[in-house]
């Protein structure tokens, strides 16, 4: 029986090489969703390349709430012009020390930047480094999604532990992600906001990894509405450039559609 999954490329607008790789894969039908970083300086310029893809792939917002410069003034949050580190954000979210009014304003600004550039609402919302699932930020993300019609789907990163163990890829990291994200599905459902199904794609991000072999395990046993996260790019100065280039090489190769066909998987939009 054919299974329908989403393959989503993250970090659009982070660098020119990342944008080039993602647009190429989308035009060739190798991915079915794109997540965009609208607080990046390249966003307005690169967004024009996505307009011909509207309706062909899901184009959504990759909320960026760590490490980079915000679009809004966040005087109680930013240090040195940048948002907190991932560790600091996780800590402060659980200690209820986040200035949530500032984060609400930043999320709204990133949503507005998306709509202003593309003229359509985002098809989905997720978070850079999965920060959209953290306490406080989770509710703000759901509220942001609920303001749009049609409502965007949210990336659910909570996988059953049995599936995480069976997949066997970077188990500690994946269990942390699934634990952090466990409250999102019920909270979103209560607000009438749809979520995706299962989730995979997390690994060490080392360029030494055998990415084709990992990808085969990412999709093995995936049910419908499953999202596989990927980070294609090129050899530029972006972080993880070698890893991104390796992912792109596989997704652009003939081996990739052969793998999908062999596992009876097709790519869909949600």
C-alpha cells in the first residue's frame, strides 16, 4: 500500500546556496514542502523565487527564535543584537522566564514578512531547532496559526518511543526532541489547528554520515502525514555546508526516487 509523506527542506533564505538547492529540488518534485526564515536579510530578495512554486509545494514559515537578529525590538530578550542560544531558550521557557509579549510580537512580524513577500498565508508553521514546541512558545505558535484562513498545519515532532528505538538514529537527541514536543498535538487539536503525523530527519548532521542510508531509515515504517526534515544546500559559508551539500547531492540524484519507489512512498502536500 502506497504511503504519503512530506519531505520538507528547512532554512530557506539562510544563504544563497541553500536557496538554490531548495528551489532546484522543489522544481524537480524532489521535496514537497519548504520552511522559510523570514527574519533573514535574504528573505525579501529570495522569496520571489518561491512564487512560481505556490500550489506545487507547501511553503511555510520556519520561526527563528534563537541566535539570529530579530525583526522587532526585543529589549528584554536580545543580547548583542541576537536572540538567545537554544540552551538558554529551553531553560527560560521551562522556568517561565521568557518575555512572551516580545516573542509574540516577533512571531507576528515573521508571519507578516511571509505574507507581505508571497501574498498568501503560510501553509505550515514550525520552528528552527524545534523551538515552536517549547512551553509558552507553543501556545504563541498555535495562536499565530489560528489567525490564518486556511489554518496552517504545525510540525509535530513527537514520535512514539518504539519508532524512535526501531529507527535507531541518534536516539538520545531524537528522544529529547520527541519529549519536548509531546504537548503540541493535543494543544493544537484543542485550538482547531491541524498537525502533521510522525517525524524523522534528526541525526548528528556530520558530513561523515551515510545520508542515503539514513534517509532509507527515516522513511521506513512512516505512516501517512509523516514529515521528513532535510537541510539541502551547497558549499558556501553557511553552517553545516558540507552536510547540506551531501543531503542535496542525494536528493538530486537518481537514487532518491528509486528509494521512494522501492519503499512504495510518494511525496505529498498536507
